C-alpha cells in the first residue's frame, strides 16, 4: 500500500466514519470534534486529488473545509456565550 492509498483511507476514516456520528451528537464539544474530523478528512482528500489531477473535486473539498471551519467558529462562539451567561 502506497502513501496515497493511505491518505485515501485516512480521508474516508476522518471525513466519514469518524465525523458523521460526532456531528449529529447533541453535545457541542463532540460536534466541534466532528467538524475537525471533516476538516482533516478534506485535507487528506485534497492531497490525493491534487496528485491525481482531479482539480474540480478539490474545489468541492475546499467548500466542505470552509463549511467545517464555519461550524467550528459558530459552535465556539455559542460555547463562549453559554459560559459567560453563568
């Protein structure tokens, strides 16, 4: 197994298998970890897609990467407001 097959497995593991159950969790901390897993999975997928010349798919993964960062930012702000309200 080569390096890029390993990156493909990592992108599927982090981007799908690990992220999906965490993102739908009721706890905000688990959702944040889910968004981090999506970002990491997208990063590995972008590496593989650039190597294979699949440039249109890179743009799709950048979209999901930006969405995961937006989700992390939104949940972090929400957590800060909840902490300050106590």
